[in-house]
């Protein structure tokens, strides 16, 4: 039997910048993995070069074939989740069991509005109006 579950407290997937994410990783595997890790990352999709970054990771070496580990991550203030015609930025939480070839990913949204920022939307333009020029450039290009 193989079971590999990433549970986020309250099944929450939408966060404000700077909030804290709490979760638990549970596993029952046929063989003990070399290590298990949970990774908070962002990635871009769309035209041009795709980019990604790991913000934080927690790793447990030699965890045994079954178990449970809790984790807490303080979420960053940037970059924010957004989508546009040419490019989007998404957040994810990934759990990996190395050598056991198991992984799972949960998509997250980090945004002050509680949803993806939509580039070209008047509400987004209002939100960005009082932000420094470099932030407006970073989000809108």
C-alpha cells in the first residue's frame, strides 16, 4: 500500500502575503524513502523563458516507510500570484519522497485580494496606483 498525503490546515489554498501556512505530511510507503521534503515554490508560465524559485524547504532524512510530520511556513510578501495574457505566476506546495518516487503538489494563491491578480483589470490598476514604480513594473511589465 502506498499513501502520500499533504494536508494543509483548514484545506486553505488562498493566503494573504506574510500569512503563516500550517500543514501535515502523512505517508505509508512500501519502502522507506531516502528522505522526505516539503517545498514552497513559485513558477511562471507563458510566453518566453519560464522561471521558478524555491522560497523554503523542510527535509526529514531517513523517515521510515510510514509516518507523519507537521510543518509551518511563513509566506513571503512577494511575488504575488497573477495571470495575464502573456505570463502567469503560480505558487505551489510540493511534497517529495526521494527514492520512493512519490510526490504531490498543491497549488496556492498569495494575493492581498484573495485571488489571482488579473493584469489589465481596472481593479488591479487601482490596487497598484499607490505602489512604488518598481512594483508596478514587476507586476505589469
